[in-house]
C-alpha cells in the first residue's frame, strides 16, 4: 500500500510540475533592503546548521529581510540568529501545507529559496503551488519548479556547506571562503548557566575534553565497554572529561561512568548543549550535528563516522581541526578501541604538548 501511495504521489507531482513550472529568468534578479526572501530548510538540526553561512552572507550583503521556514525539529537553530528576521514552523499534514501557502501569499515574498541538498517532495509541492516572482534552488532533478537554478556541486567531493553556498551565485554575492563557517548564537542565560555548572563540576581548570555519546541512533553508539575503556585511557592525561549525552542516553552515560554523575552533562535545551560545546577544548563525537556546532566555535573534533551505503563526502567540521575513524559497516560495533586510539592519541597529544 505504501509503495502505491508513493507512486501516486510522484505521478501527481510530475503532472503538477508540468502545469506549474516556473518561467526561467535569464538575468540575475536584484534584491535590496526592502526585499523579503523566504528560505526553506526542513528536517534535522544538522541540516539547519549547514545553511547558516549562506543566510549570514545574504543578510550581510543584501541586507534584505530574511525569513526561514523550518521544521519543529530544527527551528530553534534559527530563533536567536541575528541574520534571521522571522522563523516560521512548518506544520505537517494537509492543513499545515495549505496554511503555509496562505502565509507565503500574505507575505508576498520577492524570492523563495530551497536550501535542501536533495529533492524534498514536500518543498517541491510548496514551490510548485506558491506564488513568488523568484524561486531558487540547486539543480537536482526538480528544476521545473524553480525560476533560477545553479548546478549542484558533486556530493562525493564537495563539503555540504560548499554545496549550499553554491546558491550564493544566484544572489550575485562576493563570498570570502576563508570567512565562511557555521554560526549558532546561544542565549546569554544559557551560556551563564552552563559556565556555572562546569565550574562546579571541574573546580580545577584543565584541558576540557567533551565526549558526546549520543548520535540519534543506536547504530552510532560505540558501546558502554568501549567508552569505559576510553575514559580509563584518558586518566593518564591531565584533562577534565565531560560526558555529553541526550536525556534519553543518560542511563548509558551513568553506566559508562560507573554511576557517577559529577562529569555528565545533559539538558533538554539545545541552547545549553550548544553552550557546553562552545566551552570545550576538544570534542569527541559520533554525531554530525555536534560536529557542526564544534565548527561554529572552532573546537577541534575527533569524529566517528558510519559511512554506510553512500558515496557522499562525510559531514566533517568546516573550520575546526579534525581527525576521525570511518567504518563502511552500518554500525560502529566493529570499530575497535585500538583503531580509535591509533588516531585519537596523537590528535589529543598535539593539543596537550
């Protein structure tokens, strides 16, 4: 039944694209301070973070009003961002879809920009039915819906941030690549709270190594015993170790840490999690969302990657110094402690020497 639904959905989408395809513009449209531009990025937190460099450049150079249509799962990435004037949360379902179309009509945007790296059926439907003089996106198989596209860089060779930044060409932006980076802006109260928590847990100031054990799926959980072994290994170094996790993985963190809570940090607040990342001297993580946050603060990263059934380049930090282990299996289970230490030990000692 599901396959039939998908087939019907795709057939209807192709028909809609033929009927509603955008008329292609030849020149580059001009925007200014009075322009209103809607950027669309649904789905996950990491997906949102990698779009922030483009939003920053558009705001800085065009000085237009920047709106973002986001998902309930990633909208908070944009809410305290000075480069974003308004964040709208997309509500899934038939009613939410048409409410969004009404919102787009009321706001009378000068342009709508699809920030997705791959084709999103939902966003393609929105763009096909929304009224706007300019509709931008990467060339990725649904070109009919846009008035202007730019070639999508090769995902096998080009970092995801550079793929998104390719859209800068449609705004005629002059981008200094050395200045491009993820940006996230924690609230002052979050920074203050986390700073006090860390000061209480680590009275003696030392090199602070964060070990994030959470990655959104069990496939990227390295295992209790291996993390225990890693913590034992670190005891010979003059470092403070902070175990980071989601609330859901707190029991696993306690098990790793032999029931001791003093150096475990978790919070339901993404803002507080980000604040903690910003205060680290190094991050060890299997999670690409945390990788991008570390990049925002130039925190060195040691990553663990499940690179299964894909040829895309890994989501490495864009700016931070970086080392990693990669498995082409579908979980981290087969990654041994010795494999990790072979790369992690020299990477860590480079910063401790």
